[in-house]
C-alpha cells in the first residue's frame, strides 16, 4: 500500500465495500456512532488510553489508526496525506492517530 491520500482512500473504500456486502448479507450492522468525546485534528480523531477502547475496539465502525512519533520524519511526511484521506473518507471510514511516544 502506498503512503499517499489516494492509496489510503482506495484501501479504505475496498474495506468499506466488503463490509457493506457483508452487512447486506445479514452480518453485523454499523453502530453509526460518531466520535463524541474525541479530539479531532484535521478530520483525524486523536486517540489515547482514555478513548481508544470505547471508540475503536468496541466500535462496529471501520477504523484506520496511525501509531506515530511526533519526531519521526516519515510520520511528519504522512501527516498531510493522512489528514486528506480522513477528509475524503468522512462518513465511510474513521481515521485516528495515537502518539506512540506517550500512549
């Protein structure tokens, strides 16, 4: 998988398509829940130990989660592409990020 917004979008859309097909076939329905209580940063949900389980692990929604280090050059380069992917996928897939140096 590439590391640009288009690659993230294509990957997420494939997963959404498969999930939709599964749900139409009678499998679990999405909770449709929002990300209330979570901080948003450019459309990306800021996750930490206080909200990760409730928002991601216990959710029926599709999530892509980035575990990053603020000092990492690769992570810094990914940030604008990841934010763009979050905007492009709004309402279909949720994107979150975890500062791995803190959490």
